[in-house]
C-alpha cells in the first residue's frame, strides 16, 4: 500500500476522532443539563449533537470507500491491523494508533450515550433489554 493510502486512511480516522470528541463534549453537557433539569439546554444540545453524528456517518462511508479502492491484499492488511495485528512501518503505526484512539473514544461515547438514554427514556430506552 502506498504512503498516500495510509495517510488518507489516517486523516479520515483523525476526522472521525474530532467528530467523536465533539459528540462526547455535547453528551457531557447534556448530562449536566439533565442534572440541572434544564430542558431547554438539553433540547438544544441534542439538536447540536446531530451534526457531528451525521459527519461521522459520512466519514465512515468515506473510509469504507477508501478501503474498497485498495487491492485485496491491502484490504486484508488494514483488516488485520484493525483486528490487533502489529503495525509494520511508520505509516501503519500512525494509522494503527489513530484507529485505536477512535475505537477507544467510540466506546466511551457509546457508554455515556447509554447512560444518558436510560436517564431520559427509562423503560423506553434504546438500550432497554441490553446487558
């Protein structure tokens, strides 16, 4: 795989991280608004969170499109890295590190979202019945 391909994938992962960071920040603010019983702020924050979530969807499609444009061998290598294989070389190390950061932040965002959703929706939560 070329250096440019790795760079493209790494940049897309960085953009995903930035969007997830924004979602995390807005979600934290939503939790604070819930604590204050501030429905106006909560609704505003919920609406604001939609934009980075839509951007994440677009970035996910861009990553998938980039992966599809790679040779089968290169796709296998990217998949191996995503499954925990050790990186080889500077470009793979940069991608592997960024993708790992995105994965860890996503896990934290989902955990916070689940707590918020359960607080807001109770038995009607999207997460009801899970765990």
